[in-house]
C-alpha cells in the first residue's frame, strides 16, 4: 500500500501586495502537488516596528483568487471573524498562540459551530502537552478537522537551525493522538533555504502527512522571513527531488519481522545491562557515603567519557550520540547515588 499523497501547503510568509499574491498563486496553481496556499495576513512580530501584515486588505485580495484554497494564521477572535467573512476554510494557530491556553480558548469560541479546518502549530517551547492541550481545546469545541504542524522548538541548542526540530516531540504527539494528521513546516525550523530539502525528506520518512513551506516570488525582497522563503522555481525543484515512500508492504513486513525480533532481543539485553550498571553504581554510593566522598567525581567522569568515546570510535558509533547517551547514564547514576546518600544521611 502506498503512502497517501502528502498534503502540500505552500505560499508566502506574508501577503505584501496584490501583485505578489497573484504571482505566487499563479506559480503554485501550476503545480498539481500543491493542495493549499498559505498566506500570512496578521504577523505577530517579536519586536515592534516591523511589518505586521495587511490584515483584511489581504483577505479581500485572496477572495478574488480562485485557483486553490487558502489558509491563514488567526491570532485574535476578530481575525477568525474576518477570515470567515472572506471565505477562508482553513486557519492555522501560530506557535506563540499555542503557548497561551487562554488565547487558544478564545479562538476556539470564535470557531465554535463552524466547519473550519484548524492547523495547530507547536508552541516554541519543547512541551508536547501544550500542543496536545491546544488540539484538545479545538476538538472539545466541536471542530472535527484538526491537524498539527511541527515548526521546531526554540531551545538553547538549536542544532544550526532557527528552531530545533526535536523529532521525538512530534513522534510523541503521533503516539498519543494517532488520528491527528501531522504536517511539518521545515521553513520555520530551518530559518534558511539550504536545509529545506533534507528536513522535508526526514519529515516524509518519519511518516508526516504533509508539508507547509514558505514560497515567495522574490524571496530576497520579502518583508518577513526573507532568508527562508523559496522562489517558486526552487520550490518546484525541491518537490521534484522529494521521495514519497511506502508506509507498509506485505513483503517488507515479513523481512522486517525477523529483524525486529533481533532488535527486541538486543533492547532487552541493553536494559538488563543498564540495570546491572545501576546496581554497581549503588554499591559505589555506599562506599562514597561511608568515606564521606562527593557523589560527583569530575576526574572519574572525564575518564569514563573519554574511554567510551574512544571505544565508540572503534565501533563506528557516532561520537555525538555516545556523548548524549553517557551524559544521560551519568546523570541518572548521580541521581541514584544522591538518593542513597540522602537516605543514609537522614538515618544518621
Ligand atoms: C508563520 O507561519 O509565518 C509563522 C509566524 O510561524 P510560527 O507561528 O511557526 O512562528
Ligand atoms: Mn514566516
């Protein structure tokens, strides 16, 4: 069974003029893969004084373009009413709005009783519960057609992107809300053009249901997000290079079953080894407590990490991965040892 055709939403970060809108609509309407056009109409800017969108004027121009359906961001209940008046049938909730449950609630009230489709972007902080919570609010208000949009997270380590993708979070959303389609917005993850193809391919390989990508007729002159928007030509080339893979196949299933049994077995061994390792760490904690030694021993930690990294290198494992893994194991060891030390101290 082939993967369904991915949903492909594309369009400018912001509507800037009637000509710019018309140009981009003409280019996108010529691409059969494009399902909907995104248009920023109200732009919540981090600092005052920037271009904040053309509001209803843009909606008015959009209502005269018939080639494809549009979606736009709504931030206030008034925006919902204006969008509905101009025939918009899909709206999206921006990252900053999702972060604020009161604002989400107000928008749900404005949408109650309509058949509007709602796309909910994740909040900037890496907290899947805020994302789930916003989706739940729309569903409780009777909005049946809700999808999620992954636009990355604003965290201390952004991994060279504007927003770190932290793929585990949308994967967790899928696990807890399996019936909610998830789109990826690689434009706001990347913040620049170069990583867009790779990010989009990763999203499709992870089983995302579609993509939302910023496309502008003249990206370098864009009033917002100039660095990340693609020209229609670059977008066309990117879409041509994307590979849509199958989500399942009976033949592959049989081959995979045997390999997955091996993975399950190896994972059980990893867990048993970890349990044994923490047991040894507990014995060490008793000796440290008896000898009045600090739980954290920087020299020992340095030696462990450098030996493990050397071994990882020999084994062809990624040093970054092994470093993360050992940081997690060590942090847990320290926590377990602290717990034992505190129990001993409290009993004295
Ligand atoms: C946008 O889509 O143009 C936008 C402002 O995105 P986000 O809410 O993800 O920052
Ligand atoms: Mn944008």
